[in-house]
């Protein structure tokens, strides 16, 4: 025959198990992606073409060919899309490029 304390412990554990089954845990939704922001390089008449390419390569994950194409586009059209990222990183790029005396802006991507 089971000890009364033992039976009470079994009853408590059964009640806890039943309670856990009865109330399902709330479903967590996956985190929403951050809205995209465009980082745009603007042309200027001050900086040397090769220096701009070097700064782009230093501050972004772009390779030499990509940096060269974007520098050329900014030179020919006035502006070029460097990359798309989240707002905080885009703002950081604006500050970093400004410290290198290059004009870069960030704007929310409407797409």
C-alpha cells in the first residue's frame, strides 16, 4: 500500500501535467524583417574617382568591380544606389562616408 505522502505527490504531479496539457502555450510569431533602406552615393567635384572606389571598398562589402560601377554611375547620373540594408546600418553608412568627405544619403525603400 502506498504512503499517503507518496499518493499526495503523485496527485500533485498529475494535476500539474493535466494543467500543462489543458492550457497550450501561446505561439510565438517569427520576427518581422526590418524595412529596407537604400544607401545612395552622390557625385561631387571634389573627390578623386579612385579615392571614392577605395572608400566604398573600405566601408561596404562591395568588391572592386561593384564599387567601380557605382562610382561611375554616380559620376554620370549624379547618384548611384550603393546597397540596401536596415535603417540603423544605413544611418551608420551615412556617418562613415561623411567622415571620409563623401556624400551618401539614406532613404526608405518603397519596394
